C-alpha cells in the first residue's frame, strides 16, 4: 500500500483507506469530497513547488495539498 503522493502520474488507482495518523477532520473532509474506499482516482500532475497535486475523481478535477495527498492510501 502506498499513499497518493507516491503514485505515478497518469495512472489510475483504487482508494483503500486513509492514514489513521491524520486528524479526523481531514479524513471526514476527504470523504465529503468523494474520496471513499473502492473509488478510482487518477493523479494528473503536481505543482511546480510540489505543494499541491491535481487529481481526477468521480468525473471532476480537484487540487489537494501534499499533506492531504499523504493521507489517502491507494492500491
């Protein structure tokens, strides 16, 4: 298992859960945004400074911070 930051760009992955060391508020917000277990997510690109990642999820594109991308565990 690896987190979303360790994934290769352009490939699709399945969300398997969240990092339990992250605060509950962040995990709950990710669920509200559509990051649920079993959902397919694709890493599109990262920002120049590497602080934000662009992901495709459920038909829309979303930008997340690197700390949040660390919280998403994928297979």
